[in-house]
C-alpha cells in the first residue's frame, strides 16, 4: 500500500514553479528587450532581483535568468526541457514516473524508491524457495512454473537497480545535493561551493523529511521551506565545509548567518499561497524580530 501510495504521489504531485515575485514585471521585460548589450541587460536583472533571496549565479557571475519563462531563477531552480517550465529545486526529469522530480515530490520519490526496493526484496525472498525447486524439478510440471522463474528474475533485477539508485539518493540527501548539483556545483556570489547547501547530516535530512518524525515514512509533504530559497552554510557551521577548498573562509561567529531571509523555524512556509508575497513574509518576519540576515550582503559590505 505504501509503495502504491508513494508511487502515486510521485507521479501526480505537480512540480512547483517559482512564485510571482521571480517573474519579471512588464516594464522590466520591456527594458530587457530594449537593452542590446549583456551588461545593461544584467543591470535590469540585478534591479529586478534586488529584493529576492537569490545567492547563486551563473558561471560568469550573472543573475540566473530563464528566457523561456522570463523569470529570475530562484536558487536550485532549473528549467526542465521536457516540462518546459522552471522547476523549484529540480532534481531530474524521471521517465519512470513521467514527472519532474523536484522540491514538491522529492520526498515521495525517495519513499517510492525505498518501498519499491522493499517490495522487490520481499517478492524475491518469498519466491526463492520455489525458484530453487524449479531447478531441482520439485515443482509440478505446469505453465505456472515459468511464472515463478520470471517473477524471481524481475524482482531480483529491480532490487539491484533500485538499491543502487536508492543508495545514491540517500547520499544526496545526506549532503543536501540534487542530482543536477552533482554534475554542476552551485556557484554562489563569490565562488563555487559544491557543499554550499549542506547544513550537516541531521539538518540535511530534515530539509527533505521535515521536523516531525511521524511523517518521515509517509508520503505526505513535510519538507522544510518554500522551495524558492534555501538555507546555506557558507561559513564554518559544518565541519565538512571548513575543509572545503571552495568554501568561504570567514570564521567570525557573528557571520554565521543562515540563508535565506525566511526564518527556518517556519516549517509551514511551504503552505504559502499565491496571495502571500515574499515581501509580506519578510515584513512579517521583520516585525517579529526574526533574523533576516543576509550573509551575502554582509560579505559585500565587508569588502
Ligand atoms: Zn524556465
Ligand atoms: Zn520535467
């Protein structure tokens, strides 16, 4: 039941797209079309992205912009050529579920891998004794004996491929990376950092599965955040990061800010509706004296 439920949720959960704050305004779109040169186009984009919680850049240090969707790409967001949309925290487009695996369904995808692996192991294990009897001529000579053999091979082969895929994704979760980020490390304002989003094992796990353990094994959405901005630890919170050659070398405790501006303890933030704008949230958080610190800005001020 859990296998079917998680498979269902992976297939039918719509991928999340960037909220309207990330779309260019009509006037910005117009001036972007007017500007012929790369640098003045960047100026328009920089202005549009001024209040957005964006800390990653392109290889050349430019604001990440999607021409197709005409929006400033949030961190970890990528344009899927199959869906023809920008997908929040895109992991990959999965043909097995005919859907994009991203922020909205990554937890379901992981559970789907786990439960299908358990299911295949269960089938292979219970079929094993009959499979042995098949080779020792212990089965009655009917058509059904070939079903035994086929079932065992199918279950065993899927067990092998699923266990490698599941193992790989467990490693990704533990490092807080997406499949795309393994191939191309995220580039932050100042430098590339392949572990830029890693907060340490326990926090990384909670980013995907949430704070409440009772939901971890159920395919119900419990990931933290809103998918548009992600906490990151570019300074020495994570011991792993201290040794990262790409990591920033700031050591002062006061600089240990967490991205994003949105407070982390707000675990309900994924329930954001379209009517709630980023600035409303920011204003609310500021009112509540929640830290809205922006390390990238801090660093810019320092330099
Ligand atoms: Zn796009
Ligand atoms: Zn897709």
